[in-house]
């Protein structure tokens, strides 16, 4: 491992925010040695609790995140925030920094905010978020909040793996119904009906209750529904109390741990093996040759794939 990785990790462990920021960027960019670096960091992870905050655009997720952060900081906790920016379909990149600036808690002692683009992450959004969570965890954050817009599979995947998921709805947008459509209904541990100062908040609560009652699984505990007015801070204490209680009691946490580790492992292996094959295959012109041979019908793609896979199988770990 390049020695500057080591220096960065040491500095990060001593509390350097600059080192943390650089580590995140370098791991996100998959700079050589990133895996060695993550290996060194892994023993210091597993302590932070991760809360996902999702919902339709403009429901007040950032305002809630700010409020929750303030309460946690007041309680003496250190908080990391990951704000996932939807990438513009035109530029392919994100409006990076915008979200970070929106977070008025950036300057609070013990708070670290990181923006992340939905696209462009070399390791994939999901893995990138997992890497950042680990880095923040190792840095000593007690709570990590991940804000994502609840549209699009990638964003939903990211919050899904949080220890606790808040799904934010607001009155007057049929958001409760939208939530089901986006498939985020199932992942909610708590429903937050924000903008309760607006007309129709009670109706949204009723809608959510109705939907939950339709759920066939009557044995499962229903997620609480909490009304908030994030701009004023109303309901935030109650929300957080419920969240902390659930975090302590959720069986999901243990179950998820297994699912998460499994998914992460398979995801990493997939990415690495494919990357390795591509790199080596291209290097000696083997890929070009195979393409030409297939076009000339001298060989079929299936044989080519089997030729690659077969020798691999004997090296795969067994039980
Ligand atoms: N009336 C009212 N407005 C609110 C409340 N909470 C947030 N807002 C406003 O709603 C708008 C959107 O708030 P954000 O916190 O940026 O919402 P968001 O869900 O993070 O938005 P995106 O990240 O763009 O999806 C802002 O103008 C907030 O001031 C609330 O409780 N009541
Ligand atoms: Mg936001």
C-alpha cells in the first residue's frame, strides 16, 4: 500500500477532516491501493448506526436531516451525512456541492457532510455509499444519515441497507400512494408526514394507515407514523425518540447485517472479477480477436465465455 494512504489513514484516525475527505475521494475514485486502505479501516467499523431518509423530491428530507442532526449533536453525538444527488441526465454528473451548501449543519462541531452523485461512482452508487459509511464510521461518527430521493432503483437500494429507514410524505401530493409506486413503502421503518402545517396531513396519515392495514402480514409490527413540521422543528424530538427505540429493538438490524454483508461481498467480487477479466482480456488484444472471430463466425460467444469461466471454477472457494 502506498505510504501516503497510510499517512492519510493515520491522520484520519487522529481526527483530520481533510484526511477523511481525501480518503473518501480516493476510495470513490478507486485509486490504486483503495482496497488495502479499506482493509486497514475495516476493524474500526461496525459502531455507527445508519439512518436512511427518503421520499419524493421536495418533501423536506434535507430540512428534516438538518433538524435531526441538531438534536443528535445536542445529545453529544457525532453525525455524518451523506446526501445523494440525483445526477442530471444531460451532464451525466451531479450538481455537486449544492446539497452540501443547503445543509446548514455543515459547520456544527462533529458534523460532516458529503455529497454523492447517483451516477459516475466507479464502484457503483451502492458500494460507494457503503465505503463512505465505513470511512465515517471509522472516523468515529455515531450516526450516519443518508438522504436520497426515493425515485429510481439505485437510490432506493442505498437507503434500503440502512439500519433504519424514514420515508417522508407530505400532504396534497398523493405522496403516500407515490411511495408505494416507488417501492419505498416496504422499506419504511417509520413514516414521517412532514409539512404537517399544511392542510391534509391527517388525511395522509389515514392513507398510510389504510395501506398498512392492507398488508397481509398482520403479525408484523406496523411502522409508526409521525407528523412533523421540519421548518419549525415540531415533532422532531418524538421522531428521534421513536427512531432510537426502533434502532435498539429492530430485529431487522441483525437480519440486515447478514443480507448486507452477503450483497456487498457478491457485489465486490462481481465488480472485481469482471474488471480483472476486462483489463487482461484487452491487454493482449484477446478481446478484439474474439470479437473478430465471432463476426467471422469462426467461434460463438458462448464458447468464448466458457473458455474464460472453466479455468476459473477450479480456483473458486468452496465451503
Ligand atoms: N410548509 C412547510 N414547508 C417545509 C417543511 N419542511 C420543509 N419545507 C420546505 O420544503 C422545501 C423543500 O425542503 P427540502 O428540505 O429541501 O426538501 P428535500 O426533500 O430535501 O428536497 P430534495 O432534496 O430536492 O428532494 C423547502 O422550501 C423547505 O423550506 C414543513 O414542515 N412545512
Ligand atoms: Mg434535499
